[in-house]
C-alpha cells in the first residue's frame, strides 16, 4: 500500500494466509502479508465482513479493537428470490477448486449418498473446475455460469451443500436461503455466523457428517426454506452501504 498522510480505510475479507498458510505458495503468502497485513496495520480504520475475521485480525495482526468494524456483505434480493421452478434431485456447490473448498471430501460424501439415492446428482459451478477431472459418477461440471443461471440453480436444487473449510463470510448460503433453497453448510470460519439457525451445520473434515448434513437438510427442507428466507432478508446492500459510509466519514474526521 503506497504511503500517504491521508486517512485510509482497508477492507479485510479474511486472513486465510495466516490461518491456513499451507494452502498458499510462498509468493502468494508474501503478497498477502504486504497487501493485507501491512495495509491493515497502517489504516485509519479496517472493515471486516464478520466477527470471525475481526477476532482473527485482532489476534494475528494485533490491530487495536476500536479501529476494526464488522460490516456483513449482502445479496441482490431482486435476483436471488423464490420462483416457480420445481425442485430437482441435485445438490449444488458453487465454488472454485481451491484447497479450502474441500471438493475431495464432498465427492466422498456424495458417493456414499448415491449408494441409497442413485439418481441424486451433484452440480458444480465456478471457474477452474476442470482441475478436478475425472469427476465421480453423478457429478456435473457447469463451469462459470451467469448470475441468472446460478439463481435458477438455487431455486431448483434439493439443497446447497457448502463444505468449505474456511470463509471470511460466504455468500452462497445466503444466496441459497434468499432463493428458498435449504442449506447444509460447514461449521467452520464465518459460516455459522452467516447462516445463523437457518441451516444444517456439519463438520467439513468428516465425510459421514457431510452426508448426514445433506440428509438432514433435505428432511427439514420446508422448515429451512422458511427460516432461510427470513434470515437472508436482513442482509441488504442498502444497510451495508450505510454502515460503510459511517466508517468512511468517521475516518476522515480522525485527527
């Protein structure tokens, strides 16, 4: 971050390079320590997307608490909303194949589910998924899809399965909830904080737990759909923008 005497505000989405350094090469770790750590330490104010990131930043970057402000992200409710589509027998996981996205364990859990549900499918979206080839039977790769297509997938999926090992926020669970889609998600990082009581949470390091979470979400689909819609309604870009504005105004008034 270039030196400046002007007040600065830095948004810190996560510090995964500190918590899971083995998931990054030396060059990427070095870049993040400059672009993330040094910038945050020198900023007038730091915005983080969850209490989880705030706690990790206070501990690992030794930031002063009064400078760190939690402002959750939000979703486009005009796009992610319930629709008239029929639910289909597939699980949805929108994620690039980064190590923390945990595709390998998901594939193992899916194979176990297929033993008693042979017609169940797993639909993957996101860039770079060809790195996961060859895909197990029943797994479909859609690649990068438009926001409109993703919204339709949420409205048609049996449930969203989200086995990520680490998130500073995690948009897909909220997008799914706003679309009326049941959610089964990892109890890791900021995911429980974002999901509240509107999702089935599981241990993402336990293949059996992932499979059980999916089954539980399907069994509770009506309840979770209602809970999810109510929960996601509280995450709006208007509120996010208002809170950002307040932090920036306060930063400019800092002596």
